[in-house]
């Protein structure tokens, strides 16, 4: 009976693990990867393409496309422009967005491929930079996007069921950086700032534009004082890649005590460029009671804001919570129960009386006499 219970626990845990693997496999769907191909076979592939000193010329390259999923599928290949994300870092436009930069300079020899699981193919492409292109660094990407896979989903409401289709789509982007010769200029324009935030977190939004020709990664500090000259905030920040010809509203989370409604003065310093020069800016902004009510709904306007966490996709966040708070504890509890039963069975075996058996002393068995009742 106890052995059957242990087998049941093991079987249950095995089913849970199989369902986890199946769910992850189903969620992944059809996937493809891209890799650079060097003109010199002896050289190792680089993380992404960099074409130096390109101007008005035709440059050729090759990219390797590989089916990294467990099924045969078709992939669509296209080029896109790069942009700067709101919190810094390079992001890539969707295929439906009109291309005006690198995305319009790249022409792929093949725009659609059907590959078996694990199969790869090399695709040539060309880059033609217009004569009027701005000097400096330009970034785009070659994108591999599987053809739409539809999954059937069913919703149960009482005795009724409703089915609908879900389009599952993933993209893999390989960066292409093109450097056009000319004067290298490192410059970031600060065009104002305002207060912002949500869920009890106050942020200062800096309106920034990279008006130079180089990709920059600035660091900075914000010192905020009230109209009496008393410092109420001092925050440092570090940005990821900031592309030329792009503009963002960069959020800097405030620390310690939140700002009350009122007027404030700001001293902003940023350091960037090859010489790490320090650039100073004097700004001002106003916090209104209405803005604080929106940010601190149901909270005190002076409550210390929480530090912003690292941004992640909703799917990754949800999956992580399910694994951490759902499946993992279930597996741990199951293993604990199994270990406890195994330990208890061993203890009972140790306490069990040993039945005497005949032993040989002279070569003949000793016969035990039956007890008299």
C-alpha cells in the first residue's frame, strides 16, 4: 500500500514535469536564428555586422538562417531601421513601419525560406548607401520572422465553450551597423523635462535628442532644489545606447521622499563622448497636486517611491511567477513527502523484531523445540 503511494507521488511529479516541458515547447513554437557569415572562412562569426567607411558604394554580405525549432517551417526575411528605446538601448521597428534609414539600404537575395528542423541556409544581401546619407553611425537589422502559426484556444464558461484563434509570432533580429565617413560629432540636446510616474513611483522625464553622429552611452546626475534653494533630490543615472537622429523621453526614478506639489529647479549634468566631456544644463519644472494624485492613487503624496524594476515582457514575467510560486513549490512539497515516507519506512524496518533462525555449529542444523503451551 505504502509502495503504491510512493509510486503515485513519483508518477504525479513526472506528469507535472512533462506538462511543463510540453507547455514551454508549445509556447516556443516555430523559431529561427540568424548569424553573420565572414568573407574570410578562417575568421570567427561576429555578433553583428559592421560595415566601415561606406559611402555611395555597394557592399555585399551574407547571413546564415537556421531553423532552431523541432518542426519544418517557413521564415520571412526583411530589413528594418533601428531606434532608441524609451529607457535607452537599441530597438528595431516592426516590418510594417516605413523604412527611411538602414532598413531601406539593405536588399536580401531571398525573402522567404522553408527549412527543416535544424537546417540552415546562407542568404546573400547587398547594402547601398545613398550619397546624401548623414556621416556617422547608422543602425538597422535583418529580421527573421516565422510565418504566422495559429493556435486553437478554448474558453469554458459554465456549460458553454467558445473557441478562438491566437496568432503566435516571434522575431529574431541581427544588427547591421553602417559607418559613413565624415566628422564625428557627440551631442545630446536637452529640450525640457516634466514630472511623471505611476503606481506610486515618481519619475523625472528628460526630453533628450541625439543630434550628433555617434552612438552614445551617457551617464548623468540630477540635482533638484526647491525655490528656497534646499536640495530635495540627487539622483544618478546611466543610459544604454542612444542612436543618432533619435529622440526619447527618458525616465529617471526619484528616490527617498517624493516631491510635493510646487515649483522646482534642476541642475543636470551628463557625461558622454570619446573624451567623456561633462555637459551642464539648468532646467525647471512644476509638480501639481493632480499629477501626484494620479501617481499616488490611494497613497500619501509623500510616500517614498519604489525603485523601478528591470523591464521584461509580460509573458516572461508571468511564466516566471507560475514557475516560482506554482509548479516549483508543488514539486518541492511532493519530494519532501516522498522523502519523509521513505525515512519513516526505514525507521520501522529497524524497529521490527528479528526472528531467530537455525545456525550451524557442528555441520548439522540445530532444531528448535516447539514451545509448550
